[in-house]
C-alpha cells in the first residue's frame, strides 16, 4: 500500500470503458445509476475534464463508478481484447487511492489484512489480467490501474477463485474467433442487510455481466452471473446466517438489475435468459454449465 497519490495529469490519457468495443453498431453503455443516482461519488472539480461524466473514473480499458455511502464500487466495467491479451504482465501489488475523488470514499486499510485474523482481501472487481492488452506499456499501465482501491470490494480469499476467475476466459473461448472481444461488468450487491465486520457492512454476493459475439450464432449476447461468499464469511457476532442461495448461479440480468438497483436495460435485452422470470436461477458447478445462447 502507499499513501502517495499520483498527479492528476497522470490520468489524462485514460479513456476508460468503450461502449462500442464488442460491436460498434450496438453500443452497450455503462450501467445507469438507477436508485444510486444521488449517491454517486463525484470527481473533484480539479479532476473534471470537458465532456466527461463527473462520476466516471476512467482507467486503461475499464471504468468505475463509486458509492459515497458505502465507499465501494457500484461496478467496474472492462473491455477485454482476447487477441491482444498479455497474461505475462507482472503483478503491480501496490494498492493506492485515486486522487480524482475524495479520500473519504476510499477505504485503503480498515478491515483488510491477514485472513487468519478474520480480515478481508482486497478483491479486484475488474480482474487484474483482463485490461492487460495492447502494447507492453499499455498492458503494464492497465495492470497498475487495477490496483486502485476504487476497483475492489472486501472478499474472503477462499471466495476469490473457481468460476469467478475462469468465466472471462471461458466466454472468450466461446466467442466469435473473428471478434475475440468481451465486455465484462462486475460489482457487489450492496444491501441494507449486509453483515457488519470491522465497522463496515460487507457485501455478501457479487455479480458479473458479460457481453460478446457468440461463435455459433454470430449475435451479440449477454449473460448474468451471481456468486455468494456467504460460506466464507465468519459468523456475525451474536447471530447466524439464514441465507440459502447457491454459491454460483447463472441468473437473468433483470434480476441483477433488481437486486443491484442499477439500470441494466441494454444488457437485459440481449440476455440468453431474457425470457426467464427474475427469480429463475441455474445452479453452476463449473463454467461449462453456463447457457451461452437462447
């Protein structure tokens, strides 16, 4: 970790998430704020640039919007170019705050640390490897950008694996070989019922939406995924968990919209589960269990 902040001008070349990345004729915008419209953490006046949304933190190949009240990302949206991916970029491993928003909304230390002491890991929302594509300098810059505290939520270390890590690679393997481009949006479900540890409410579950051109149909396709870390959380003091949801499940994007409070309409319209009721849930034991076409 470092308390040192990068100069504001270091971020001037960050273009962030590209809505038309997967299919230029069908742009997929960042999720709408929905019920979080009054809670978005704004860029400081010094950090604002002409034409830029004042709540969008732009990084190399991904963008983040933050909740003021929770001090956590509402989502992190990333473009992945599978044909240019560089998985050999060394980890940066230096966590830092972003100087473009108020430090009050960025928890660098509290509750994070050694899991043996019950503390939490800093769980990437945009996965470290995903934006690492392009030339070597761009890939290294993207890698370092993922280590901003704005791109994390508290996770137990045992949770951060399995399908959660494999899904992007699996979708790229099933994408149109002429267009190995995927957009991934990841976020925590932030609810009033989240259990409190170390004076902070901790998200119980997380979600991903992936957009890609399907290899078999040639159509722009989206899928929704939900993962719970309930089984990894310490039991709250004086209480017990009563949740019964699956650890990994494919769910309609309309359900993610309802639970997250975000406007995900453009993604829901292209969902392979668009016809399913919001309460529909498909239990997953591996990435090969996903439905990738209607």
